[in-house]
C-alpha cells in the first residue's frame, strides 16, 4: 500500500492515520479519513469548548479514537502510516520530530484536500497567501467568481476547511483558497491554476524560530507558486514576491503577472488614473488595456485595499472571468468587520477600527491611508520590530496611545525615530485581571481624544496580536468601537 497513490475513490482501509490538532481543519481531516475507511487517532492538548467535545463524541461513534488531554500530542503512537497535522504544530513539535525520525509522511489538511479532489471534475484552485490582506483578497475573489455565475467558495485559512469543500457531493466550479505560511509548510503536491503572494513582511517569528526564521517564513510563502499552471501573481512594490516567482518551479507556460498602484506595464494589472486596468489578460496588451472598475467602485480607497482588489482581479482574469464580472463582484464586496472600518465621525475627528492589523506591516499599510493620525497600538508583538513602520509613518503621526504586553517595543522604536511625537501608555486590561477590555478601551479612547483635533483620524491598528488582553482581534475592535460610542453618547 502506497499512501501517495490513494485518492477519494480508493479504500483507505488499513491506513493508520494520526490527526494532530482538533480545531476546524483537524476535525475535517479526521472525519473524512474515517469516512474513507482509515483507522484514525485524533490527538490534541484538551478540548477548547463544548463543541469540540461533541465532535469528539461523534467521531468516536464513527469509529475513530480521540484523545483530548494534556500530553496527548507528546508521543506518536506505534504503527502509524500517516500524520495529518494542523498548521499550529511547528516542525520541531515532538510528534512531528518522531514522525520524521520514523519516516512517516506528514501532510497538512491542505495536502490531504488536494489528494482527495474528484478526478472527474478537477476543480481549479486559485490560491492566495501573504503577510497581510489574504482574507480580504480571497473574499473579493470569491465575490467576483460568484458574479460570473460560477459555483465558488472561499476556503482554507479564511475559515472553511478545504477538505470539506473538495468532498462536497456537488462539485464546485472553482475554489478561492487562502493559505497561511503554516499551511504551505506542510503542502507538497498542490498545483494551483493561479496563485498570488500579496506581500512579505516580518510576522510569526515566534513560529519560525532560529537564525534562519525569516528566510524559512519567506520560503514557505513561496511554496504557493510551485506547480502553478497559468499565472503567478506578484506585488510589483514588493520585490521579494517577484523573486519568489522567479525561483518557483511552475508548469511550462505559466506567466508572471504583476499588480501595481502605478501605471501597469505589459503583463500587469494596475491603475490608470482612477481606473483598475488589465494589461495581462487582453489580446492587444502591447497597446491597450481593459477597464475593470474604478477606485470609486470599491468599498475603500485605502492603498492596500486597492492592491487587494487588483490581486483578486488578476486571479479571476487568469481563470477567464469577464471584465463585467470583476466590476460587479468588486462593486458589491464589503470587507469583514475590524478592517479599516469607520466607527464614527464627530467634531471633525474620524474613529477607525482596523483591529485586524495584527503585525507591523498591516499597521503600516493602514497608517499610510490616513494623515494626520492618532495611532492606537500594542499587544503581543510575536517577535516583530517596529522601526521600519515608524520611519514610514512618523511624519503623519499626531500622537500615539500604547497598550499591551509588548508596548515598550513600539515605544522604543518611537523614541529612536519619532522622539517629538507624544506617546501615552495606558496600563491594565491584561488577561486574568479584573480590568476588562472595555474599561481599558474607555481609557484608551479618552487618551486619544485628548490628542486628536478636527481633521485627524484616531486609528486602532495595533500591529500586534490581541491575546494578552482580549480573546481575539474582533473582541479588541468591538471594545474600541463600544468605547468610542460611549464617549460620543456622553458628549451629546
């Protein structure tokens, strides 16, 4: 029995599979492997909620073995043919180290999904990765594909497991696939129809530990281009993404397609004044361009939002979608909450929630969309540095309000590169204390209001993860928005 030869129409009876992690993707992998006849053991360091306990009970009824307790992932069981790991497991996790020592293949849920595609339909994958903007771009892409009348679904890191989509009895016409670097690390045979790396900047250096951490992170991002069939979409403003295309081993005939906020060259998509224009997928691209939509058609004119739209359009056009579908899909698209969301405008001050900006690169993109700005930042920095961000944004900073465990990292960068900018540190709100996030954000909003005047924007773009003070970036954004509304209600 060769694991590499097995697909959705084969019997997996006799295959002993371990699924590491019991989140959304872990359950989907364990459920479908059990359905295919494999002998499945699912392991996790405890159940996080009642829903996971219910899923564990269901799997056990179906015949799987589920171990959810402290230490469950410390040792790889005997006689294992395959490990399917969740993206949260680093390569140096004991379970995966033991698998490597025994020569047991390790796949991610993405790799499993690719191998379980229905050969009778061969649904194309349009794949997106990048440090920032992945979810928005994939959702834009899905909106465009649906506007074209295609049965599409946004899957992967965006929330829906890819295994669930590929095993759907009614096949999809196309999938818009968001992939993190963690997912790509454990992906070996995927061959996208088209793929994009939106940008690459420091992030997740806690996962990519060691002296080569950043190089390893970049390399994993670049894996998305491997075996790409038609188009490798890259960011003209980020040379690293173009270099990753050059290094990739693609299917013969696949093209490099750049996206840019400037005038597009031949083989690119970009802006002609306020028009999103295609010079990559039109016959007369040497001398003409196809109008896709205008910046005014988009939900935001923030530069990074426009870049996301251009990347989504390029991927859709690679799939053969019409200009009209690109326009209609982008016109109707609205981003999820906590992404450059206007909370309120009062006395000439705009209050904007971009809590989803959880690393310096995302925060920098957000800051560069506003001027002047009072910046609310801080949280868990995950090993990132803020010097480049401060250098890029210092001339537009009216003031800074800092929160969170790693706020000193940002404070030191401001001291080095923007010493004249007023900085206020707001203590409290740490997880496990009686000071809840809403009370903390009340003090943050009061401090920001004291720094802001008419014409300014108060921007929550933390540049950090939220888990030191909040359950999620969404909870952090909700607390900020509630505090803003409370303050404005008190003033009325």
